[in-house]
C-alpha cells in the first residue's frame, strides 16, 4: 500500500541551528512530493513541491528539500531556524489520478 | 488572488445534531478536497469533488457527505454527530488536473466541537 512516513514525531532545535526533517515514501513509482507547514489552529501552507528535474528544491521561508530516489526520501532542510518556524510539518505524496497521502507530521519546537 | 475560505471557523454542536461546513476555493480552481484532522489520527482524507462530481472518497461512514456547486464552492455535511467527530475540518482546492502535478492549497479550517 502507498504510504508516507515521518520517523520523527517531535524535534527540538535551538534558534539559529540547522534543521532536517525526514520523510520517506512507499510507492510503486516515484510520486510527486510536497512539504506543508501548519501553525497551531491554522490550515496547511505549502512550503515546496517536487515533480521532476533538479532533486534539490527551493521553497518559501528559506526551506529546501532534497529528493533521493535510492532512499525513497524527501527530507526538508533549513540552514538556520528561527523561533517563528515552530510548527507542525507534513510531508505528502501523490501520483497521477490519485489522492494525496499525508505523513503523520513532525512537530518542531525551537528553543530561544 | 484570494485564498481558500472556510465558514464558519468554529462550531459547537451536541451529539445527534447535524452540521454543514462550507468551502470556497481559489478562483479558477475546480477541485475541492476535504480532510479531517485529529490529534490521534492525523490528516484523513474525506472526499474530493471536481466539476460537481465526487471523484475520490476516503474511508468514512455515510454520515459524512458532501457536494459541490457549479461555482466550485463545496459543502460537507455530517449527520447524527458523535463525540469522535470533534476535529479540525480542512478544505483544499486545486485546479483539478489529473496529470499528477496538481497542487492543493488549504483553507484555515473549521474547528468542530461536539458536546
């Protein structure tokens, strides 16, 4: 069955430190991949997406993600975290003609 | 361009009642998807509507239903509310292209509390 996993339920980092959030997918073929961020009580905001081409994708708010086919991964990174980045992060995937599947989410806390 | 809007933002109902939530997609978007988000189950797909037709459906009981109007606005209805229906209900709109590169944009959600 198709699935998206995010191994880390919760991550805490210090402000200014680098960040990497992990995402793995299980699909028969390479899906289209997305990262969303959700602040408390809010909807999801699209950070970036990967469809094809360059495996390093740039997004908003200084985030980037790298697609690695060999590892079935699409990890999200940011070189220097700001306190306002504290939120829930969701990785998602879809293929043509199918619905979007979301991972369980990773909650990010930022220590001042 | 205005984003996805959902009304109302908050609702309190009692068990056994029914509720209707509304979603207005981004102008030009023809697909509307609904999700239920709870702390225990995460984001769960309810259904997707495209051009007034249900195109995809998740694994929810028949108490959950939806529809889409000719202007692409969508409503979802939950009948005979249960305590477990308390959740954040999110609506997402997209162009609706089936090629796979379709991207969903989310509204702020409706927080439903069932007492």
